[in-house]
C-alpha cells in the first residue's frame, strides 16, 4: 500500500513539473504555415504531407493528438458536423464547451484573426466508447482550406494531456506559406 501511495505521489510530481515547464521544454515544429510548440514528451508517430500525429509512448496513456490540413472551403460548422457524424460522436450535452472567438484561444496575433470553431468535452463514440475529445477547426485569413486539430483520449487521460494540447495551440503561430 505504501508503495502504491509513493508511486502515486511520484506521478503527481512528474505531471506537475511537466505543466510548469511546458514552454521551456517544448520544441518548435512547422506544419505547413502553422508553427507549433510541442512538448518533448510527445512522440511523433505519424508524418504525412497533410497529417501530423503525436502520442505519449513513454506511458500507457490512451491519448493522441493529430493535426490535419484539409483542402475544404466549406464553412467550419459544416466541416465539424461532417466530422462528428463520420466518427459517430455524441457529445454529452451538459459537458461540452464551444468557442468561436480566436482572441480567446490564441496568443499570437497571426492567428487571432482566423475563423475558428472549437468543441471540447466528453462524448460517446459509436455508442460504446467513452472519450474526451478536443477539436479545433482553424481557417487562417486568406486560406481556402483549414486545419483540423484534435486531441482524443479516454476520459481520464484527457484531463492529463488535454491542457498540453490546449497550450500547444494557444502558443501556435502562423507564417506565410
């Protein structure tokens, strides 16, 4: 029992240290015109021309973050509705947050004039799987397509990695090209 308590305290200390050193211990990654600051403990597990994915391979977390560039000029709410339907998602109506103001979501001025839709909360996928999902759809000024940024995990693990995903996007910058 003392060993389990000690392991729990050690884990809490490691997680607290990660959150306080995010910016210092992240590294920049460019994904098209989007510049992200990615935590060093995220491992890149997929890199394709229009998809970049990260996972925690140092733990058994049921979590991943994916950044996708879409050539889709439809309104962002339409793209979001199609994504929710295709993934068979049913958000918990009393536990979902929606944000569309880029000034609230991004710190860098280059993204603060973007069109954005963010949906975050607990959901059921295909009726049986309980997940925590954070979706950002971002259309920077002058871009015909958009970026789909998503963090998906089990409900418990979303509370661990979710804040780092949010920080990664809050710190994002946009450049030409």
